[in-house]
């Protein structure tokens, strides 16, 4: 895994106006503006203040494996430890080409991200999936309904 830092672009908002993601819908729109859709396997780590202001330090982790192994999780935990500071939260975008529906490997990454964030006491707002067509929230399917006897 190769992590790089860059400044978040400011899509049409001018240099002095901060990008805000106050709720889940705002966060999804911010991610869509930054990532657009999945081209390669990569994690994007968006740093936010508690009020939803996107901080300019954008972390990208390139070369992630299809399914996270112990080394990937340890590497992610180390990266989060380096960027964790009081009054910061994160959102993570899992980028990969392919269909919109999350795969079991995508869910394994979702779990790995959640565990790595908990290990750093870094509040995790959301894990999003950037696929070939768009960026979507990763939400589990509703539980199957059963017929009452």
C-alpha cells in the first residue's frame, strides 16, 4: 500500500470558502465531486472537523489488495494514527472499478476501516464506495422479511 497526501480540490467554491459536509447527503456529494467514480483500487481518506468542514489534507492509499489482509489493516491503522488529532473525523471512500453493488471484499474493507478507526479513537462518519458509474453509500441490504405463521 502506498499512501500519498494531497490538497482537496475546491470544486467551484473559490479558495476562501470551505467545503462542508454537514450530513450524509452532503458527504456523498463531496465524495462524488472529489472521486467521481471508481477507476482503480484505492482508499480515499477525507478529514473533517466535527461541523463537517473538509480539511485540505486528502489522503489516498494506492495499491490496496482486493481483500484486506492483516498487513493492509495494520498499514491503515498506522496511517490513521499519523493523521488522528483532536477534533477530527474521517470518511473513507473505497474506490474500485466494477458494479455498484458492494461485494464481500468491499464489506471486508468496510469492516477493516471501521476497526482501524476504532483503534485510533478517530470518529468514522461513513464508508462510501466509488464504483465504475458513481459513488454510493455502503449500506447493508435490509434483513429478509419472513412470513408470520
